[in-house]
C-alpha cells in the first residue's frame, strides 16, 4: 500500500489550472506540477498547507492511499468531509 497525491483530481473538481493554483498558493509552478503528476515522493508540510489552503480543503484531501496499481479515487462528500470509498 502506498500514499500518493491526488492534486490533479482536486484541480479538476475546483476547475482551476496548475498555474492558477501556483499563483494562489505561492508555490512554484514546477512544484505544483511535480505534485499533480506524482513525480515527487516528498513535499514540505508548508507546501502541502499552502496548496490545501488555496483549494479550501484539508491537507489530507490532497492524498490518497493506493492498493497495488489501483488508486482509491472515488470520494463521497459527507458533512463537508471527504471519505474514501473502498475498492471493490
């Protein structure tokens, strides 16, 4: 089991580009791109806080747990929180 970023999915939900997120968060465009494409395995907590604040979500909502090659990406909003659905 691994933990990966799901920033690309959050950007699609909020209908904003990586460039716009970079501008809003103050995080460099190259860092936003590396997180969105899972090209990095380490992100500073301050960076995670800035990205989540710019998207109006909690830092944990930018992370997903994976099982093998399948990612748990199907989320359901419940009382303002995101709850991952288990894989079938």
